[in-house]
């Protein structure tokens, strides 16, 4: 029991060290240039913008529901004829009611001729092209025709029948009616005809139609390329749809549609590619259409350690046309220009006078003068005045220096007069020197840093983003921790190592005490 306990205590430091290692590997993944942060994202194709997708507009329609097959709808029209039997309700011959003799095919027959016509009344009105059927008998050929009720008429009236001495059914088609009628007179020429039965057929036409809906057997639609910035890999593929007993298949391409690979729903692609597009193939048995609502694809992007720009600039060049420039280079070669200083600025050119003067005038009252003009027009013209006596002494002094060199200098010192402070007329400085440009006041402000607890500089959150360390976000887009710099990671790992060493030393002392206890 004690040995198992001792082994467990010895294993504790190893477990702590492994935990620290797993913690560091899980938190950050090292890359060539430093630690890289990986972020999970997803993209959804909702098929709302039709111009983004590639498909046959004659086969596929993009609706609010999603992607659907377009059916071929055919409507057929035709007319169907129908007959309605109309019976007689009254038949009169020579003021005798003979209706009962004409409503059944039996032995009771009615003989008609020109002098014995029959007037009939029907239960409904008839129109042109309606029929009146007669069952006729007789031994002589004769014509039978239809007239207005209770009025004789000439052949053919409202229709006629030629009887050929054959006992049978004969149909009379109504013609020449100007209005519908429900009563007529039946008459023949001179020869008698026997009528056994009379009925009419009201003819009608019904317009019929049928609609045929046939869906295409197959059609496909492609998404545009998905090309996220700093992409690491593509992950899970998800589709939302309504099959309606039909089928949808999927394919993906990492070369803009040059080649395609099969893709299963809810499949983790784990594809290391900088772009991808999805093709959906809708298949139908022609009776219905599947509906593809949207597609979703997860992907991982990598955010490498941010490069901090370090710009070094030359001095400003000479001011030309109120403008001067300079050159700047990024010592860290980040390849970005977010904090690049200005290369051009406005400036004001200072006016430098260029004086030219006339000869000195004659000495009057121990003074003489001359006129001076600024050729650059920086200042106004002026008159210079000097003492004539001093000027003569100066001229004499300069002439002696040119002839005798150092001796003239020593003689002037012996005389006790020092004229070194005087200058030749050509060296006299103008009385109105040009004013210098006033310097601009600069106001120092506190330096902005990545540790001041304020969102400033070009930070995207407090003390992270921009020129600071990147902001770390979880899958919900929330910032989880900020300003994770290399030196801070080093401090954490150093602290954990110190803790590990202290723990090991403590357990060594415990082990010694346990061994001593065991020996006792």
C-alpha cells in the first residue's frame, strides 16, 4: 500500500509538467514567424442574389423558399357533346289528344298527311341543330317536315325527313329557327305516314381542359468561389432543404470548377485550399421538385503575429513651389502603410534680400550717404549714411595693411586706436535685416500605448488590434483575452516553471520523511 502511495507521489510532478505543456500547446499554435491564432468562421449561401450563382434559368428558379426546379406546364382544351332527352307533353290531331299514342313504341300509331297534321308541345325549348326523333311506318315513300305550331308550311320548314318505306327511327335536325321554340306542327305531303313514337334530343357542348405539370429530371446550380483572407482550411459542410421524395447531390471544386469531387452532407472536408465552390444537383421523378434552402460551410483562418511598423524618414528637401518632400522606409518591412508618416508637406519660401548700392556721395558736414536697392524686392529701398572722418581713417588703415601686412597692425595698436570693429563700406550690413520665420509651437501630449487601458491609436478594441497585439475572439465573436504579447507568455511560462520547481523540492522533502518513517 505504501509503495503504491510512493509511486503516486513520484508521478505527480510528471503530471503537472504534462499539464503545463498541453496548456501551452492548446492556447497557442507556434508558426515560423511566431505564435499564430486560429479563428473559426462559417459562410452561408442563401441564394437570394441571383447574379451570384451559375445555373440554367430555364430549368431552375430562385425563390424566397430557395432553389426549385421549373415545371413544364401544359394545358389542353377540347369540347364534349352531350344530349338531353326532351319528351312531348301534348299532341293534338284534328282537336283530338293523341299524346298517349306517341310516347311509347307499340301498336298504337297515328296516321298523318297534309289534311291531318299533328301539333306537339315539348317540355323544353329547342334550338337549331337539336334533334326530333320519329319512329315511322308506312308503305309509301313520303317527305315529312316541321312547321310552326298550328300553321301549315311549305317544304322544308324547320327541318324535314325523307321516309323510304322502311320502318325505323328517323332523326330530324332543326334548322331556320330565329328563336328557341317548344311547339311545332308535323305534316306530310299527300301520302300518309304512320308515327309510332316522338321524342327530341337537346344537343349541347361542354368545353373541357386538363393541366399537365412535368418537372425536369435534373438540373444543377453552382456557388461562386469562397476565398476568405488568411484561410487555413475548410471544415464542415451543412445543407438545409426539403426533398419532397426527390434527391439533391453535392460536389465541391477547389480550382474554380475545373474538376469536381463528391461531397456528402455533414461531411468535414478538412481541406487545405485557398478557395472552394459548391455544386448542387437537383434530381426529380418529374412529379415534384426538391427545394434547396441554403448551404453552410465552416472554415478556419489564421491570424499571425502582427508586424509593428517602424518608419525611418530622411530630412525634408528644399522648399520648392511651397512644397517639400522626404523619403521614409519601414525598418521592419511589414508591407503595410497604416502608420506611414506624410511624405509631402506645405512650406513657405523665405525671401533673401540681394542689396546693390550706389557710390558714396561727397562728404558734407563729416557725413556722406548712398542709395541701396534690394534686387529680390524683399525690403524697401533705403539710404545708408556714414561718418566721413572715420571712413578716411579706415581707407588709410586698409591701404597700409595691404602694403605692409603685420606692421600696419602693430602701428595701429601703438597709436592707442582700435578700428577693428569698423568695416569697409561694401561690408556694412543693411539697417533692416530680413526677419526670421517664427517657429511653430508644439504641444506635447501623453504618449499612447497598448497598456494604457484606453482604446486609442488605431486599436479595434481596448489595448488590442491595430498596431497592438490582435484581439482574440471565440466562435461567438466575443473578445476572450487581449494584448497577449510574447514577453507576457514568457512571464507566464517562467512563473509556472518556478512553481513546478518549488513543487518538486517540496515533494522530495516529503519523500525523505516517508522513507525515514518506513525505516523506523
